[in-house]
C-alpha cells in the first residue's frame, strides 16, 4: 500500500513545527503509522548539511552553492527515509520540502524555476507531497515570533543565517509560497497562521481528514 506524504511550509516563525507535532499526536491517537521528519535534515548526512546551511559563519554562501546543499540533503532524505516509509504505507509528515526551495532559492534568491525543476528531478525524482499545509502570515509577525522564540530558548548567537536576512527577503519568500498555492490549489492549502494555535490546529485537521482514511 502506498503511504501519504504531507509537508508543512511557511516563513520563519509561522508555527509549523508546533503544528506538525500536534498533527502527529492526532494521527497516532487514531492508530496511524507516522514518520515525522524535516528538511534540511532527517538523516545523519542531512543534519550535518543543515549545520553548514544555517551557520552564520557561512554568510558568504552563493545562491547556487546553497541550492546544491539543499538538494544533496534532500536526495539522501528521499532515498533513505521518505520513499521507504511511503512504500511501507506510512504517513510521512515533513517539516519543509521542495516548495521551500522554490520560495527561498527561487522567489527570494532569484534562481530560475526551470533550473530548480531540473535539480529537483535529479535530487528527488520530482517527488511531490500529496498535501502541503502552507502556514501564512506577514514576514514582520513571523520574524518577531522567531526572535522571541530564540530569546526564550536562549539560543546562543540568536538568529540563524536566514533569520538574519532583511524583512524584504522574507516577504519575497512569502510571496513565493503564495504563488505556489495559487498555481496548485488542490495540493497546497493555505492556513492563516496569525490565528490562535488551537484554531490553526483545527483547520489543519480539517484538511488532513479529507485525505486520511
Ligand atoms: P527551518 O528553520 O524551518 O528548520 O528551516 C531551515 C531554513 O532553511 C529556513 O530558513 C528555510 C531554509 N530552507 C531553504 O532555504 N530551502 C530549502 O529547500 C529548505 C528545505 C529550507
């Protein structure tokens, strides 16, 4: 039996990590077999690449170098974790996937869509989620939340390489995501992430129940 592939997307501070965990609890309570994973990451190699990508020491990274690092992490993740889990009939919940590349490396860093598509074919065989929850909110609200979270969790050095980008960068990321949602409305469901967490949770569950039997 083929499984289900669900991804969560959104700008920094949109609350997707909290929501994906709540969704995993919800599905587990209903005896679904789930795999919760994330990008970049999800494998040993992916976690190592993640450190390189997020480190503020690598501020001088060029957009194509960045793209290939995401692609390398994704290839390992798809082969080692995602495809085997789907083959076993599991529900894969992925905190970011290829739409993040379209939004960050495409819309924000301005790498061409054709090139991104070719790279995605090589890295992931063009794999797409069955459903994507896009948690939407204005960049300034998201960034404020991300900074407050860093403060709470006492993350040393505070922001990562992306959180240090200007607000305009994050607005372009948001626009990039909304464009994907306009182009693929049956796959990508936009959820208003400025709503209280419990309303967001209910909205997410509503969407999931349409495809989870
Ligand atoms: P996270 O903070 O949601 O774990 O994501 C890590 C950062 O990586 C976030 O700033 C978005 C960025 N990113 C990309 O730029 N391209 C990608 O393909 C992915 C998966 C993430």
